């Protein structure tokens, strides 16, 4: 999204001599659909967040333009859909009380964050967990911990002890564009929004990109600006020379050793190395990218409640986030008998490393606790492995506690002739598809950190 958005911005500014090098055979990156047992599901971005406020979210507006099928996500029914570890539902007032506690954190946290953002508190930050302790709303019971997990880990893909109060609360998507979220379920995929932007400046033939200015299967391995101009080298031995380069891979990729720089990042004017000169690499290393895994399962029949107010349900386990957040797709795809469960962080790393069969067995055990021993086995399972994929190394960024604004400015700052974009470079909407969109289209302004 950010790369296509940046290229379109250049094109609109009259700069048409551009070349896009993409490692895979498609555009979209972390916005990726797939066919699962005959239905289109999203392996990456799924929700258009930030809808319903006074300011319009551009991606939502674009989705209306192409009549992308999307469904309002109603998260208000957990009081009737939250299951205990050994089975059986929690009472609705117990669940309501746990949500009230987390709402207090959100409310007080939002206010405290604004206080920390005042000029005189520039270097001050605390984790969301510390704020919870301060306000005495830290989760104590198993149920409260699950509601806390759903609210924070389910959004940032990392736990409140990791997340910066100052930069995470109030949730920037809601603040800027509104609190509603729409779940995309369309055979053209969420990625059709990326194509909608690309079609405005790249040529297409028979529905596929035919423009010679985008080259697929070009894995960039080295960027050399030691000799004045910039030379980009790819894994298959190609060399491209350019006046300027804009880089849009995930921060997970920048943190890995997939792409090397000559001279190393950053360059000292005299070519010397010192700890002071590590600023760029430090800015990249310290920002956080989390893991968020949707495990899709298909069954011979639906054995879970369907109908109004049943779409989302929670399973509460003593282990934080253990097969906790569930969603069925009977609204989107009636009769599909598909549902998915979301894991994050350490649980996701574990799931990525074990076989699909092992994960299926664990998920089935949890489902049997909720719906009884006689439910049928899943016939299909699909698990995206974003962390293990060398072109992503994670799902979306989270602002870690104590990471100063100044360092984020450095994260965005160009080095010589190399500019940086990507969702992680957006100061408020980092993590999201619209953050990626704005980071690309506004990167000239965002990168001007003077
Ligand atoms: C599981 C999951 C769920 C998500 N849910 C949501 C959601 O509900 N709503 C939302 O708004 N956002 C969501 N996101 C986040 C959203 O998908 C991203 O913020 C956004 O798509 C990032 O776009 P980008 O352009 O910054 O990076 P990317 O999409 O990562 O694009 C970078 C591109 O660079 C390419 N590349 C990488 N390395 C190289 C190389 N060496 N050489 C050449 N090319 C390279 C990649 O193939 C990719 O095409 C989710 C992400 C994931 C993974």
C-alpha cells in the first residue's frame, strides 16, 4: 500500500520516470486474500478501521467507490458470548463488569496520555499496564485478563506492558476517523483497494498489471550509495541505478538482514563509525512489530450459535490469549461453516512454528470445551505465517513504551538519497492500512523532520 501510494504521489507530481521493484509476484503486501475451501478470506488486513466520525477515512471512501463488500463489526455482544476455560458461559453482568473496568482504563488512559503529550512532558511515557496499575484498573481475574487481552493485544498485537500509553491511547484511528470498524469479505479482496490506486497511474491489461515500470520477483538485497548515485542490487543479479530510492518494506524486513546498505546505515560524513552514528539503526531496532494470526477452520456443519449478536465470542483460558478471540463467518458467507480464531505475539510464534495438525488439535480441544465433545472435526485449516516470511517478519507495528517522538522522526528521516515510507513511518496511524496509504502519499511532508 505505501509503495504504490508513494509511486502514485510521484506520478501526480509529474515524476513518471519511476521503477517499482517488488519481491513477490503481486502488489498488496500485507493486504492479501486467499481462497480457503472455496471462499475468499483475508490472510492480512481485514478491517477498515476508523469509520463513522466527522472526518472521512479515505480507504473507506474508496471501498464505497468499488462497492467492496464489508460488514459492520458489532463487538457489543460479548456479555452473552464469553466461555469459561472448562466450558459454560460467564454471566452477562460478570462480563459487563470486566468491560467497564477496561473502559475506565481507556477513558483515564486517554486523558493521562494527553497530559503526557503536553510540551513540558515531552520525554515522559509509561506503559498501558503501568497506567492500569496507577488507576487500579489492572486486570486481576482470568476473565478481566481476557477482556484486557481482547482490548489491547487484540488491537496492538502486543501486551499492555509493552505498549506506550502516550502513543497508543486514545486509539488514533478512532480519534481521527471514528470508532466503527468494517470487516471486508469480498471475492476481489481488500487488495482491490491497492489496485484501485495503482490503476490510476499504472497500465493494466486483462485485469493484470502490464506496466513495465513495475518489476515483480525482484528481491532487493543491497542498496549502494557509496559512489554518488544509488545502485539497487537484487537477488537475481540485476542492478538498477537511480537518482533517489524510496524504501517501503516492513520494519520487520529492515530489522532483518535481507537488505544491506553501502555504506552501512547511517553514514557519517567522513565515513567514520561511532556509537552516536548508530541513530538510524537504533530507531529501526527499537520500534516494535507484532504478530497477529488468524487461524481459519472449516467444518462439515455449524455447531456454534448463529444469528444476531453471535458473530464474535471469547474463550477465557489461564494462559493469556490462548485461542481466545473467535469469529464465525455465517454473516459474510452463510452456510460456509467457517470460523477463525486469532492469536497474537508469543502464542502466534508458537503456532507459526508447529504443524497445522498440532494447531488444529489444540483448537479442537478448545472448541470441545465450549461446544461439547460431539462436534465434528475441522475439514480444512489455514494458518498465515507472517513472522516466518522473510518479506514481512511480522504483521503491524506497535509503539513501544519509552520510544521517543524524536526517534520516530529518525525512523522516517532519509539517509542521503534513500527515503523511507511504510505504515511504521506514520506518526499516528502506524500499524494500519490507512497509515500505509498516508505514509506513501504524504511521505515528502512526513519525512521532513527538520
Ligand atoms: C494478519 C494481519 C492483520 C492485519 N489487520 C489489519 C486490519 O484489520 N486493518 C488494517 O488497517 N491493517 C491491518 N493490518 C496491517 C496492514 O496490513 C499494514 O499496515 C499495511 O498493509 C502495510 O503496508 P506497507 O506498504 O507499509 O507494507 P507491506 O504491505 O509489507 O508492503 C511492503 C512490500 O515490500 C515488499 N518487499 C519486502 N521486502 C522486499 C525486498 N527485499 N525487495 C523488494 N520488495 C520487498 C513486500 O513484498 C511488500 O509488497 C494487518 C496486517 C496483518 C499482517
